[in-house]
C-alpha cells in the first residue's frame, strides 16, 4: 500500500465544513495542504473557512449533477487539479419497511448522497489522480457497513456498498500511484449526522480521533483505517458479526 506525503497536497473534502470532514480539513490544514471543502450550507462553509485561513469552499449539493459540474468548473478556474479526494459527505435517515412508502421516503436521498455521488466523484477524479504522484482517494464508510443498525437500513447498506466499492477500486488501481484508503469510523459523538451531538460513551470516538487516525493511517500506508470500536467490527469473524448485530439491535 502507498504511504502518503501529508503536506503540499491539493485536497477536496466533501462535507468538510462540519463533523469528521471538518476535523480532517483542520488536520490537513495544520500540516500545510491546500484544501477545498464543499457542502450545501453556505453559513457552515463560511464559518469553517474563517477558522482555517486560506481554505477555499464551494457550495454544492453533491447529489446534484448540475452542482457537481459547477464545482468541477470552479476547481478548474480557481483551485486547480487535486491529488487527494476525500469522499466524506453523507447523511443518515431512519427507515421503516412496515410503514411502507412513508417510512421509506428518504432512501433515494441517502443512496444518491452516500453512494451515487461518491461514484460520480470517482468517475470524474480518478483519471486526474492517475496522472499525479503521490495521489490518494479516501472513502469514508462506517462500522455500520460491517454490522447494520436496523433502524438505519439504507444508510448501513450504502456504507457496506462503499466498503465493497473501495476493495474493487483498490484492486483496479493497484498499478497506479493512487493510494486507496477506507476510513471506518465508529459512532462519533461530536458531529451533526444525527442532528445533535451525542452523550459520549466508551465505544464512541471524537471527530478529531478519527482525523488523527486517518493522518496516521495514510502516513503508514494502512489501507483500511478502522477507528476505536470499529476496529473490532472491521476484523470480526461471521459469528462475532452476528453477536455484534444482536448487541446493537436489541
Ligand atoms: N458520526 C458518526 O457516528 C459516523 C460514523 C461512521 C461514519 N460516519 C460518516 O462520516 C461522514 C461524515 O459524517 P459526520 O458524522 O461528520 O456528520 P456531519 O457533521 O453531518 O457531516 C456531514 C457533512 O456532509 C455534508 N453533506 C451532507 N449531504 C450533502 C450533500 N448532498 N452535498 C454536499 N454535502 C453534503 C454536510 O453539509 P451540508 O448539510 O451543509 O450539506 C456535512 O458537512 C459521513 O459519510 C458519515 O456517514 C459518521
């Protein structure tokens, strides 16, 4: 696996204004990298760039093909070509099969944000990255990609798909200088994913723990960077996965 140089890079971080994305932006900013963050809320992007001087932002709904095209044009004009893509933006919604279409109303949005947009970004950027050295893709999956939380079935399935996709991507790119990293966070208590910050428990990590693990993993060439409690889930046997499933879906 490729070890990465962690300064002097040009990095796009989707969803970089809050939570894990912002912690990653802050970590790379402190190491001396040029960063572009994107997200849908301008106030959050402005707040983040104020905190990280020199960082650029672009308001973009990554699930919209038109918005993605506008962002690519902005990058070509005002930011330049990247050598690291961090596919981080994501949403999590409950879904209940028993309540029919009403209980399942968010699934298109989850699939288009968490999966389809990541694929479109890869289709757009991998040819560009293949001309850079060093270069990297970071796909943010989740412990729930290994053991689903049944309240969030579609979210969990999109994260399992990101894991599978990352394995194939890494294999396809093995003859290139592109390092393909999967970041696998456990439950993180200080982000906006669940609409509010959570009360910290032993099995949760902070967004800065996750960013620090990513930096360390990229530096040492660890392809699957599982953090905190997700380390057990990532390496579990099928029997252990079944018992973790029972534990978290009581
Ligand atoms: N928190 C956890 O427990 C946890 C655990 C495992 C994995 N993860 C993963 O970590 C990643 C970051 O999540 P987080 O916990 O840091 O939550 P967060 O604070 O809500 O961050 C998600 C970011 O994505 C952006 N985003 C969402 N939809 C978008 C869209 N359509 N277009 C552009 N940007 C969009 C959001 O900004 P806007 O709303 O302004 O667009 C936000 O900045 C996600 O992929 C999540 O699945 C989180």
